[in-house]
C-alpha cells in the first residue's frame, strides 16, 4: 500500500493545477482555462469541453464544487476504495482515465500525439515539456502517436498496481 500511496501522492500533486497545495474547484477552472487556451478551440466546442472537464473533476476527484481536498483526504479515500474492492477500484480508474483522455482527444482519432499529451499535461499545470516528451517516448509511439487505450492503461496501472517491479511509464515520467 505504501508504494501505491507514493504514486497517488504524485497524482495528487498533478491535480493541484494552480500549485496552491490543495485541490479545489479553482484547479478545475484553471484546467479548463489552460486546456481551452492551448487548444484554440472553436466557441461551440469550448462549452462542451468545459462541461466535460468539470464533470470529470466532480465525478472522480472532488465530492462537490465547494470542496477542498487535501492530500491526506485524497490518499485516505483512494486507500479505502482500493482495500474495499480492488476490482471495482480498477474499473473506476479505467472509467476515470478513459473519460478525461476522451475529452483531451479533441480530434477524436483515438490516438494521442506528443502535442496532445503536452497540452493535456499543461492543462494540469505540468509545464516540463522535456518530461512530457520523455513520458511519450516511454509509451513507445508508432507513427508518432500512441493509441488512446494504451495511455488509459498506463494511467490505470499507475493508480492500481502495487507491484514495484513492474514497468510503470507514468511513475517513471514523474520521477
């Protein structure tokens, strides 16, 4: 469980988009703003993206719009869910990452390019392009893209696999 908690702490820090030490609806607004700005979306697409991003946050990360989640709360909640029913937890993480990566796949080609990965990480306040590009290379792209499901699987493994000996491209990209 300690290994998972270390990885969940990395995830938590990535959710603190505005880097203020906690996760709140301010992070949702910052994520939306950055994603829309970086993608230069059309006006009709902007509202749908904002709604989809907000729904993801309030479904998987924040219990309500006015909630503030500390790292301790976040780790406790994940640990309880994991211990209670690991299969359900794995399914929840699969749905969580499928949902947000579908939003970030703005051209709906079911592939993630390095540019799309950079934009999605930057929307979450991660500006280190060198690390993001390293993450992309670790996913072993073919024809300059990675299948969306492969990225989902990498995140699911990151959030659910307690085996430190298994290759973990998301953990490796954070470290």
